[in-house]
């Protein structure tokens, strides 16, 4: 009985691992997200909280937009550092824009531009696509 149970779980695992995730079209895209910085900075040494919050924003943008090249706006940096190194804000609302790299010699074809979105409260905000107006 154990033998059958063991092999049935191995077979199920092999089927679930072979499923491929749906491929995402990697074109220009703009989305708004709320990032919980407190999750990444709580329990840290005081003098490392704001730099770790910046690292968390960059890591989130890389994962969400699937690009390695992430460029932060000056306002995002200013907002994180506005209360000092020891006390960064708990949450931040950012606009992630995946754009084509105009530099021909660049390693990456796309990059992500991160800009700040001013909101009065973070309650009930969900990730959403934004239509760019040019």
C-alpha cells in the first residue's frame, strides 16, 4: 500500500512540474502597485532601514515587470528618505512603466521606470493597469 501511495504521489508531482506558466508578452506596459515596505524593514537594524526599503522597491519592480534594469524616480527616493534613515514609510504606491530601451548598445531591450503616485490612503487599492497618454 505504501509503495502504491509513494509512486502515485511521484507521478502527480511529475505532471504538475511539467506544466509551463503562460508566457507574458514583454512589451511596453504601465501598472500601479502598492508595496508594503514595513514587511521588508521590520526587525532590521535602524541605520539600514531606508536603504533596504529602496532595495525592496527595486526587487519588486524586477519581479513584477520581468526586467533587470530598474530606474527609480527622484521623488520615490525622496519619499522613502523623507522621515530619515530609521523610519521609512510603511507603504508606497508606485507606477511601474516597462519601456523600450532607446540605447542601441544596451544589454536589456526593456527597462522599468518607477515613479511615485500620491494617494491619500492605501486602503482598498489594488494593482491596476494604466493607459499611458502621450
